[in-house]
């Protein structure tokens, strides 16, 4: 597997879904993290682009990830909420991949 270069992060109250891909778009990891472990997880990664869905908490996490000495570039993007697109499927992993 290659080295991660892009990460999609879906934030929530307690558990965050993190999906990383390499420069060829191949999956490197897909993990569920507790809120308290997020910053430590990103501190141990090489510099990469992190995509967040723009919402109330996204600005806090964008600032927190940018402050790490890891050198991540954090971008927030507007995405259509999953419940509008597909009400029967609340797939956090799929939403996370959409942030890439």
C-alpha cells in the first residue's frame, strides 16, 4: 500500500470516521476513532490534505488540525447531507469518502 496523501473526515459527537487514500486513489485505511484520539492520530501521519464536511464543528476541527506540527492542509467543503440524498442509508463511511 502507498502512503496516505488525502483524508476524508466525517465528524460526529463521539465517533469520527476517517478514510485515507494514496496518490493513486487506493484505500490506505478506513477507521472509526473516538473524539479524544483524533488529534493524536493525525499527529502521527505525514502531511496530507484533509477534507471535512462544512458544519458547525468543522471549523473547530479544521483549526485544531491546522495547529498540529504535522503540516496538514485542511479544507472544508459543502456536501449535500446524506439524509436528503438517500434517507434509507446513513452510511458514515460513505459520507467520509465523499469528503475526499
